């Protein structure tokens, strides 16, 4: 593919001038595993070493090191078809690293993995980044992007719709908060202790009437959510992202008033 205009440099190499140097700089792990299930994990690694023109001795050394690094040594001589999904993804990534690329493209590396394998893959990616490797990762999981990415680009119809850090992007989207109202001071203090990352309003009045105490037995607290567009920006009830608010109840609540909308 020939560029229509502009200039592209990857790892300091001009793609138009030295494409082979660009290829040597990058590694790609696709969404679908490139592992050959008919041969063993070790043979898959040695095949990649041959494709990178490593000597036989060097190829075996690199393969052994990567299999050990990805906790695949015990299964190295078993057919790859017997591997679990997480093991295949780890082997696939290990094969990408045989050429020691400086830049790696990972296409949805945790899709279909169980939670344990997913977190293992997250740890491997963090280790690669801390070792100086640049990782371009595509994902549909927002929590994955939040956990792993320094910079996030949101794509819409193939174009970047927004770009920035996780915190910067979160500030672009109005959030909501959950407000808990208590009629019983002891319950309020217990909740405030259990929920540490909250905003408290200790100055709000507390009802001590018998009717309020009776209602507290039916509805110990109520929750309310503030929709993004329901308040002007200068309102004291303007929602703040990822914020929970504890507030002693200002009025008596019956059993059918445990949830209300803030308007």
C-alpha cells in the first residue's frame, strides 16, 4: 500500500525508505491465535525463531526463556491443541516476542478469557511496558483500558472521536452519584466508617421523632441518582463522577419512599 501523502516513522524508521527496519521493530498478536495446534508449544516457538533467522542454539535459548517467562515450561512439549484459552494467548504473545520487538500491537488479547487468565495477561502487559516496550492495545473492555492504558483513543467509524488519559476522558462524560440518607445516627456512622471514599454531610439535621424512628425500621436508608442533565452546573446537586455521598435524612421516609429521583 502506497501512501497518498505525508510521512510515517515507526521506531525512528521511515516506512517509505526502510520498510524492513519497521517490520523488525514491530510485533503483532492478532485477535485470533496464530498458534499451530498440531505441534507442541516448544515447536511453535522454534518455528518463530527460524522465521526470525536465529541460529539453532540462539533459537532454543530464546524459546526456553520465553516459555519459562510465560509459565509454559511444563506444557512446552504438549500439543498446543490441548492448551486452555489462556495458555494459547500466552503462547501467542510469547511467539510475538521471539524477535524482541520494541513496539507490539495487541488486538483484543483478553477476549474470551476467564477472569484469572485475563488478570494474568494484564500482568504480562504491564511487565512488557515497564521493560520499555510500547504496546498498542485494542479492546472493547473499558475497565481494561482504564487499568492498562496511559493514553486512550476512542474510535468511531474508524476515526478518533476522543483521546486522552482515562481521567481526562472521564471528565468529559457527566457522571452520577448515589446519595444515602439515614434516619438513625448510629447506622449513619457505621455506614460512614464502612464506606471510606465518600462525601459526608454531618451538619444536615437528623430527625429524632418516634415516627422517624418507626420509618427507619422499614427503610434504613434511601438512594437517589442524579441524571446528568437534571441540574444546572452551579447546582449543589451537580453529579460528580465516581462519588458517593452520605447524608443524614432531612425528613421522614416511609417504606415506599426508599428510592427517589433528585430533580
